[in-house]
C-alpha cells in the first residue's frame, strides 16, 4: 500500500483531485478537516485560540468563525505563526493517528491531503508527493471568481504559500488542473493506473 502526500496551492483544485482519488478507493485524510476538528468548541485548541485571538473570532453560536480568523492572520505573519503554533501540533498528531488507522485497511492508497506539505518540509514522511498544479495567473483568477477576492487580497493569499512552480519542481508527480475537469480526470485515471494500481 502506498502512502502519499497530496498538496497544491490555493485555488489549484486540490479538493477536486482528492475527491477523484477517493472515488477510486483511496482513503483521503484532509488536513483542513482536521484543522476544523482541533478548533471545535470545547476542545483544548478552541480555548487556546480564543485566549490568544479574543472573542471577536467567534460566531453567533460561539464557534470559531474560520473566515474571520483567516482574515485576521493572512495579512499578519506574526499572527499566522501564533495560530500555527497552536493548531499545527494538534493537526499533526491527529493526522498520524488517522494515517495509522487507514494503513490497517484494505485500501490501495492512503492520501494525506496537506496544503503546506512543502512549506513544512513534510515530503520525507511519504512514499511520494502528488501536486495539483495550476499556473499562478489561473490561481489569481479563481480566487477572484470563487471568493470574490480583490487583486490585493488575492495576491496576499498567494504569497503566503510557496510559489506553485517551486512546488512543481519538488513533487514526485504532478496533476495539471489548469484546464478542464475532464482533462484533470484523465490525468488522475492515468496516474491511478500507473502508480496506485501498480502498488497493489
């Protein structure tokens, strides 16, 4: 069984590819989902984040409003680091638990979906890394269309991550999602036949 790290850049379509892999039988462990879990109301992560960032990050129901928290930290590297120091150890521990559980199943492939895989130098933990790629210009266009982001905020979110072309150089495999969904699906099919199916 293969254990791979799936990554990309913001608005490259990583979630789309993750869903395609899951549809083919992979177990996908999504770091973004785990990030929500570690901030659920009543958890230690929740109390620590509220203590650090204040009640302004809570919604009307008293849960962490991820959009508000994200807007607060994206433009401030110091605040982003403070948030990561609270959440990343918890996310990593939960990720390791879920990976151990997945490796005990009969799935042909376990996929750890980690947005900041290369930024955090995690690639050595996997049998290989699969990058979902789209050119930076397309990332910006999608951010504007998907999130209604203006040019400044879209650029700010882009530069908070390692440039996508740098990630491409470091990845074991690349799925180019700069075109149509059908073109991406065809690449995923080919990758699955050559890599995942061959590992059984």
